[in-house]
């Protein structure tokens, strides 16, 4: 696995490059997730009022899934440490939820099918099916995408009390999703051209 370390508007020293490769690459190798690519971007904010100017961005692509972390700290080495810890947490969550869960379910099915070979193993088929159903869509709802302006959608999201609201933008006929941000305010996702 190659870890690509680059700097944005800053020179990345060999010591910093080696530290990032060792810290982030080593942490990912321990999880055994076999990433497609690992990219680390380091940058230093120029604002003197910013108490944490060192920024470390880590992007890991794993079989169609993307884990991305951006951390700011007082110095670059600390930012790399925190970013490595966070990306490991994200990849561990990915591994336990997606990879390991499906592997365990497959092993239980194989054991159930070969029950004659393992008579002491008694599995309840309903329990097995309920474990497999955890990753399934449990509810489907059909809605009409009303042609609205963004201001009208803001009113609708407040009225229904949801964290998001899907609509068609009146002027462009594009599908949009308005969502509440954790840090306050709203975000808008628009269909690409």
C-alpha cells in the first residue's frame, strides 16, 4: 500500500513525509482493510489569529467506500496523529459493520446448511434471517418532488421538522436536498449538470 503525501502551498520535508507514511500507513495496515489508495494532504494556514494552523487531510478509498478526515492542530505532527486515529476509527467501523458482519452471516449460513456435519450446532433460522436483515432497507416511501424555490423549501423543512427535505428546484428543474447542518444553518445538495 502506497501512501501519497503532498503539501498544499508548503514544502513537505522528508521527516514529515516519513512520519505521515509511518503513522497513517501503519495504522491502516493493522486493520487489514486493503485500501485502493491513501492520500495525505498537509497544509499550514496563514492566519495568525488561528490557534491551530496545521491541517492534515487524509482520504482513504476502500472498495467503493471513502473515508475522509480533516484535522487541525497546533503543529503538523499532532495533526497527523489525530487524523490517523480518526481515520482508523472510521475504517474500523466500516470493517465491523460491512465486512465482518457479512462474513459472520455467511459462516452461519454455511454452518446451518452443513448441519449434518455439525449436529451440535443448532441455529434458529429466524434469528439468522433477522441478523441478515439489519443491512436492508426497512421502509420505502414514495414522494412527489414539488417544484419549489430554496426559500420555500426552508419553510417546508421547518414545518415538517425533518433533518432533510427533497424537492425540485423551480427555476432549473434539478433535484435538490436541503439538510440541517450539525453546526447550525442549512446545506443544499444539487443535482449536477
